[in-house]
C-alpha cells in the first residue's frame, strides 16, 4: 500500500491528528459537522456563478486552487469520518451505485 491509496491517506490523516492530540475531537458528530462546513465552502466558490462560469472555474489559477483545496478538505474529513466508524468508502459507493442502477434503470 502507498500513501496515495485510501488506507494510506487515512493512516496519514490519523498520524497527523495523533501528533497534535486531536483524536479526542474526531468524533463522528464533529467530523460530520466539519465535513458539512467544508462542503459548504466548496459550494461558496460557485454560489454566484452562472452555469457557464462554473464550467470554466478551473481555467483561473486562483479559482482552481480554491476548488482543489476545498475538495481536499471534504475528502479528508470524509475519510476520517469513515475511519472512525469503520466504513469502507469504496465498498459503500459500489453498493450505492448498484442500488441506484436497480432503482433507476436506464431507458
């Protein structure tokens, strides 16, 4: 496993938090709230853009940097949340896709 796979990233996030003694704050409730805040910060970037402007957001270096930072924050909190609750995010996603394929069959 490398640091670039899901488990490697979760391990790095746990080590980062442990080195700062933050584990006590990484409860499911706190992580869910932090995830919501970070997702809202991602939405904020697009808040007043037209659909056309939003499609071009990555063309501007400043905006692209903000988007990638917020994506990283959202993913970091989601991975920490999953680690704390013992949820495999890839298995959860695969199962959800299967349920959606059954629920919403292609025409």
